[in-house]
């Protein structure tokens, strides 16, 4: 199986739910084609280098996956058809140095998503309870 990275930029005018739906739609295309999704890096809203379709910002998402070469054809076809995707780029990793970099990027994306998941798990009630908890006073004689 060959390793691939696909970066795509979604229009900034979409709501959070619509953006999540577009990302899920692209992930479904990979699943239907039999690709193994290794990691996802949601980079969030960022400024574009130049205006695209009169937009100066876009929501960046990077997908790291493994699969056969025909997968990219179907994925890119769906990205071209989708009106909410402004730009996309697919990179193929084949050489040993490139594969080492791919593994490094996947590990980095995995750590980032795990950190975001643990931060989301900490509810505001727990954070407030920690802030209100009385601190132990040291008594010196």
C-alpha cells in the first residue's frame, strides 16, 4: 500500500456543522474506496496566501491515509465536484526518507488530536472546581 497525504481547504462561510459534514463526506469517500485512514489533522481556520473565490480565509484539513493508486482518482474527483472545497493537494510518499517523514507527520497529528480530545474531556465544572478548591495553607511556627 502506498502512503498519501491530502490537504483540502473548505470555504469559511460554512457553519461548524457544515464544515464537519464536508470533512466526513471526504472521509466516507476514502472508506468506500478501501483506504486506511491513518490520521487526520484539522488545522482550523487560516488566512490564505491570496484570495480564492473572493475569500481570504479557509478551513484547512489534512488526511493521512494508505491505499492503492486508484483511490486518489476518486477522491480528487469528489473534491473537484464539491463546491464547498476551494483548493486541494495530494502528496504521494514512496521513498524511504519520504516514508519516514510520513510516519513523523502521522505521529504528530495523532498527538495533536489526542491532546484536543483530552482538553475537550475536561468539562468546565471540573475546571471551576479546581479553581475554587481551597489551597492548603502552610503554618510555620
